[in-house]
C-alpha cells in the first residue's frame, strides 16, 4: 500500500466516522424534538398511577386504584368529604325508623347520568329510586366484590345471593324519588356502611351493554367527571359539565397514566409528564425529610421541595399482627402486644409516614377519639404476662405468617426481634398473600401479619365485623370469642346518639386491645407529591382523591 | 409430506400436554379463585356460592374434562375475574408483545450490522463491540431500570412511559425496544463479527481485495452474502429468548402486553386467562420452530440437500 492509498483510506475512515457521528447527533436532536411536550399546565391534570385499571364496574372492584378512579365517575347515596364528615350525595335526605331497621332515602331531584347515546335522543336521564334499587341489588349479587359489607345486613340479601328469590326483599322503591332499605338487625350506624364509592349508583342501560363494555370502555355515573377513554395504560376523564353540585376546582381533563415502576414514575414526575402521584413506601425515604414535618404534613427533601409540595392523608387502614385466640392464651397474646415497640417499628417500616395506632379503630373516623394516644410498649409488663401464660420458652415456637404485601416481611422480622427480647421464639413463614388468607380462614395460622382497609366510616361496623363471635372465621380472623364484646357490639345497635356510641366503642376498643386478639400497629398515611401550582389537594378516609376541588394556577 | 404430518402431530400432542400440565400446575398453586375474587372479608357462604358458580368446587377430573372439551372447540372462554373474552384479550396483548419484541430484534439486526460495518472500516472501533457484551451479562430487569434512569434523568430524549396511551408515538416504543434488543444486539454482533473474521482470513476475500473491489462491495457482496445464513439463524433462534425478555420489559415500562397479563392472571388465579396465555404461547413457539426450520431449508442449500438425502 503506497502513501497515497493510505492517506485515501484514512480520509475515507474519517469521512465515515464523521458521517456516523452526524447521523447519531441528528437522530438524538430529532428524537428530542419529536418527543411530545407533555407539560400539563392549566386545567389538565395527569396523575401517575401505580396499577392498571382493569375495570370501572363498581361490583368488580379489586383494588384501591380502581376505586380512586370510580370515585370520580360515580356517586352513592352518601359519601365523605375531606374531613371525613358524612355528606349527602344522591340521597337528598334520609330518615331512620325508631327501631333503626328501616332507612328511607329521598333521592335528589335534578341529578342526571353522564351523557351517552345509551339513553336515546336525550342522551341522559334523571336518576330515580329504581336506579338505586337496581344498583344495590347488583352490588348484592354473587360476583360482587363489595357484597360482603351488606349481604348479612340487608333483609333478603342472603336469599337473593343464594338464588332463592328474584329480588332483594329489603330493597324497595316506594315512589320515583323514595327508596327504602330494610335491615335484618337494627343499625343506627347503617349510613356509615355505605359511604364508600363501592356502593355507587349506575344505570341499568349501561350494565345491559354487557361485561365486555360496561366497566371496560364505558362507565356511566353521576360524578363530577365522566369517562372519555379507558385502556390498560390510561384513563381519561373530563369534567361533567352538568354536575349537580357546585365545586371549586378547575381541572377540566383528568388523566390517570399507569406507570407501574416506582422509579420511572418519579422520573416522569420530574420530567413533568405527570403532575401528581402517591408516594410509595419504597420512595418515601428518598423524597420525604423524616426529621421534619409530620405524617399529615410531610416536608420534602431537596431538590423536590423546589418544585413540588406534599401532603399526607389519614385513611381508614390498620396494619396489625393477628393472633389466633384458639391457639394462644390471653396472657401470651398480651405479652406479645406489650413487647412490640410500635413507635420504632412504625418509624422503620413506614419511613415516618405512619401513625402509631394500638387499637383497631383508625383515627379520623366520625369524630371518634381513640382511647390510645401513644404506644403501649411495656417490656416489663410483657415479661410478667409471659410468666402467667402457658408458653414454654424451652420448647414452644410461634409461627408468624408473612407475605408480599404491606411490608409484611419487614414487620415480621422486627416482631421476631422484639419478641426475642422477652424469650419468645418466632419463626417466620413466607407465603403468598392468598395462601396466608387461606390458612387464616381454615384456622391453621397461629400468627400473621396483615392489614385492613376499612370500607366503613364509623367504629360500630368495624368492631362488629372484627370482634363479634358470629364473624368467625372471617372477618373475625383471630377467632376471638368474648361474650362481653358480643354484648357490647349488640348494645351499639340500640344507641342512636353518636357521642354515646363513640363512648361505648372506646370501651370496646380497650377490651380488644386488652384481650389482644391482634397487635394493632399503625395507620399508614397516604402521601401525595404534586407540582407547586396545584392546590386544594385532598383525600377522604376511603383514600379517594377529591379531584373536583383541585385548582391549578 | 410425512415430515409435515409428523410435525403437526407432534405439535398437537405437545399442546395437549401443555394444557394438561397447565391445569395441574394451576391446581397445585395455593389459593382459591372465588376467595381471591371476593376478598378476605367475604363470608364463607358467599365464597361457596361463587365456587359453585365458577365450577371450582367440582371434582378435578370433571373440571379437566370441561376445560379440554372447550379447548377442542377452540373456545378459550372468559376470564373468571371480570368476564373478558380470553381470546380477544390475548390477541390484543399478544400483538403489543410482538411489536415490542420484533422492534427489539430489528434494532439488534441494524445495530449488529452497523457496528460490524464500522469495525470493518475502522478496526480501532472494535472496543465498541465489547460494550455490547453488557447485554449478555446484565439481566433485563436491571438493564431496563438502568436504561430508564439514564434516558429519564441524564438524557431525556425518549419518553419512559405512555406506550399504548393516546399520546403513544414511535418514540414511546424506542426505549422498551432498545432494552429488549440488548441481548440480541450482543449475540448477533458477536456472531457477525466471528463470521466476518473467518471470512477475512479466507482466500476469496483476499482475492476480492487484490482485485481492487471497494471495501463496501467486499463487505456486502462478498462477506455478508456468505455469513448471512449463520447471522439470520442466530436472529431466528433469539426469537424465543427475546419473547421472554419482552415480558419483563413490559412489566418495567407498563406496556399492556402479555407480560403484565400473565403476572396478573397468576396472582388472581384466573385460570381461563392463564391457560389461554400458555396455549397461545405454545402455539407461537411451535409455529416459530416450523417457520425457522422451513426458512433455513430455503436459505441454506446444505440443509436442503441433507434433508433430501
């Protein structure tokens, strides 16, 4: 090869390299330029969701994310405001009989379903009592995931579910605007059973479209937002222009964008692709300054505090360690309850986003003041109780079931450590969530880490489902049987006065903590991070965001 | 002809075996579909009613018979969780998975070609080929998240999310496809490099150089022509690996494909959906093996001759 050829080859190589670099640079610039600018300003709000929305059919709800979207589209008879106060929605007013068994609802006039061709040329129609009856009856059907809260409460519901009767006898329309619910037993607190969007009202015409359409591509309610588009990746809602209630917010289009990976979701928040997201526990310590603020008003770490705000909301949930009362005596259960340092556990597990709650009733419920303001951790007391128990440290071991949800494994490890300090040996057994539930129901679980998200908004139904002996094996997971508790719960059925009911509930809460069928640990607050130009962010106790009140500057 | 009939029979027996195995595995996995559907708070009475409705309380052989007879009618049924038509749902999701997977493989094809061409012109650039080896040693879930962070934080030129949404563009597919293509990029670049080096030592390439052909012509008309079969064979063999990687990528980038559907069906014990996914996947892989076999026979005369003899 002569010098000329060599020079020629070097020159060719340089040209080729320059050409490749040019292509690379052009592609990068093109990609950057072509990427849609998704900055959502003004009246469009994009919320980053960590799970896909499979269905918007209220009776098929399977997770809180679906419920959060449904809460914007549908409304029930009543609901909760941001302070967890009961508010009338489709029921304008209601009255209860003196025996607390018959509830009469007057349906609000002038409320229309979201416009859709299914209603014919008028595109909509007014909500009537028959819609309420139809919806409640469907909620009580076999396939309904929300029937559990009402099936044993409403007259004729069990027979209906078993296919013995065609219609639920306890659901009656007595006038186009009057609907009556008859109960099996007195319940002055029944109204607090139906505040969740699980008990939403929908039109029969929409359901008649079939399972492939209703909940999948169509969802028609009366709420502040109506469905525009739904896929596995996003749900787009737009403000209902004919919404019956005056709202303060200015969000015109609300988009739920599914980004399952926590890190990617946070990155998309930084990239302004989404404007708001819930802070998962996995990111809490990276985003929230644990040393400052409180679970309800968290302080963000730099650089997040420059462009974002955060808020924490108390929702009706409790994380606990369930103890099988048939396998453990009361002293052993008390010893376990007293030996667990809830304050430390909550700080570690929730990265400062949880509130210590030693009782079964989460704070913030219907004016209820818990009997426990702080941890009941008492190591000496635990040792004394252990001595009184039948537990033999030389040969006994407690098997604690943990699973993949709710930081269960981490809780289990900490509990194992706390109990070892008083001489109780704990063996952790890791199973999948559904297997743990299966073992609990069969009574095979000795101890288990679990959590509850309540659909009720007053203490009475919570105490009833968790501690009444008639609720063994579910939801009385711990097989707790105490006549004193049963009697107290039955007495709650006769008390119409809220203050008196709360006072008795407090006594029963103390009884539950003292008998320790479960070690109640903490309430997890829902932390939300959002852009600084967004205000009026609020969630109610059912963990439902109130998007209709959100204002964007 | 006999070979074709044998292949079809083999495929059918494989499908029946897979259907049986899926059924058995499903019944071994702990968890009661009715309980999962209604949640831990539902009473045993309600759960039992739903079990009867779903037929999950019937004897195992009876359930198996029912599933097999439905399968013979080519009826995959409906989801027990939300009554979606299984075949429609899988077809929809499978199309997405195919798009992502094939995009990844196309990227791999282009990059492996471009890199080898570059190294052919500039041998000093061969260090670039080593970088591609990362695609082999890094698991997809790790490379996926890492790529998302790099392109999300430091080089935000492609979107990280939104594939399948109303704002979906070709750019929303870019990153998932690239991550899916990382492994095939490494393998195919390696295969091509090796074959090119073998060819470079051969007499016919030396002759081509001495005859004064341009490098471009030698690369394409002489070398690539002879190594193309091995290179494309590698590409076809990678399809099944890429398919699995795609399922992971879909979960990371929230792409509505078969991956997330599979995970959800297992979690919810949605048997009709799970069985549908397994059967469709099996059919896909069986057809893939037939296609690749036929393709090689067309492309490589040696295989054709061997089969004929």
